């Protein structure tokens, strides 16, 4: 008489396959650790009996949910979506589900955000939002492992992996300087935001190293949005022609797109009237008109590294700080030698 699949236990599978219970468990959870012959033998027995794993019960025994959450400020932003792609690639390979929590949605209030910081819901958290309220994280006692990627709260002593904003801006400024530009402006992101602050500080530091002047009128602070570039373009156009910076180092590609498009509407040409360097190397940068010289961020690599680090933390391994990843300069058509 065939066994009733509803009553079959892992002990039954072990006996029928003539292996230990531990071997059956390894076959189900870590098949790569079982020999091909034994794995095929166990799987054939499972298929023949109709045995099914009770995932909920197994996870309770493991005290794991096989789920992690990524808290991102805007999944529609190509920078964050590429980062998430890298994260999902690693966790999919490890059969772990990834939940996406958009921290900028109206529904993401403090109470909702705190719900994620529970071991009963997820095994770990990757935070991509440097503006998430510190109180939410500080109150998360007994929470699963937390790792910041790309952005962070510097005051919080939590694992972090990122890309060197300082090097990126240094590469941008030195590229413009190599083209003969000595009046270089900066369109900054929000200075209350870690990337915006780091890029602005690096901009000033690099100018100082090159003994280049700066003026308040050459620096415009805003958000990482098209509108910031638009506002900066009007400010640039309103300066006397001999007082304008001949090159602009932008803290983000979207800012640069807004700046270039608005200048075009005002009758100016890039790079003929002003050279522009972006930051991020979004997909649109290569086919924009003119194609945008920019700083490429290895977002997918960062995502993969963050996922691997979180996996180690989930396994209770100590976190070993890693060097910041290096961005690279991508030279396209929006920069040209100074010729006036």
C-alpha cells in the first residue's frame, strides 16, 4: 500500500533512500554539499512518495525566514534599481527572497518602517537610504543584521559598504582642469545628504589642490533632480559672460541633464559655451545629446558585495570593513578643451 504523502516525514524519506536524516536535510537546503549520486537518490525518493517540505515549520526550526528587505529611497531611480539588481542576483542564487521597501512612499511612516526590523519578518536588512530616521534604527533592539550600502548614517556604528564619492569628484575636476578649464562650478546635491556633502567637500578640496579659484556664485545647491539643473542653468546664464564658470561639475546625471537642456532652450551650447561632467553614468547618459561625460558608479558590483556581506552577517560571521569601490571617468561629448 503506498504511503500517504500527507503523513510522510523526513525520517521516512531517509529510511526509504537508505541515507541519514541529516543527508536528506542537506539535500533540501544545501544540495551542492551532497554527492550527485546521493542527491539523485534522495530526490527520486521524494518524487516517488510525493513528500513536500513544510517551509513554515522548517523556517521556524531554522529560526530563519529566507527573506531579506532592501530599504531604498526611490526604486524608480536607475542608480538604486541597478544596485538592487546586484543584490537580487546574489540572493536568488542562495534561494533567498528580496522584499523592496520604498522609504519615500507616503505609506512608509515610522510605524511601518519599524515593522521591518523584526527577526520574525526578515533575516537581514540592507539600507540604501542615508536619510532614513536614525531613531527607527536606534530603536530596533534585537533586530536582524543591518548593513548600509552606498549611503549611511555616519554616526551609527553599523556595517557599511560604498563607492568613493571623493575619488569620483576628484576625477571629474581634474579632467576639466586637464582640458584647460580654471573657472569650474559645482551643482551640488543636498548638503544634508551624505553623498551630496562628500562630493561637495571633495570638489572644494580638489580645487584647493590645483590652486583654482572658486566663487559662491559658481556653486548651486539643490536636489538630485532635473529641476536643480534647470535652476542652476538660469543662474549661470544670468552671470556676466566673463564671470561664468567655463565648466560645471555636477553631483548627478539628472542634474546635468536639466542643466544642459535648459541652457539649450536659452540659446547656449554644450560643450561650446560650457563643459559639463555628470555623476552616476545612468543609461541615458550615453545617448543624451551631447553624450554626457560622467563618473561611472559600479552599482551592480556594490549590490553584489552588499548582499554577500549581509549573508555573512546572517551566518553570524564578523563584519570585515572593505575598501570603498572605485568609480571611473567616462569621457564623452559634453566636455571639450577651453578655447577662448
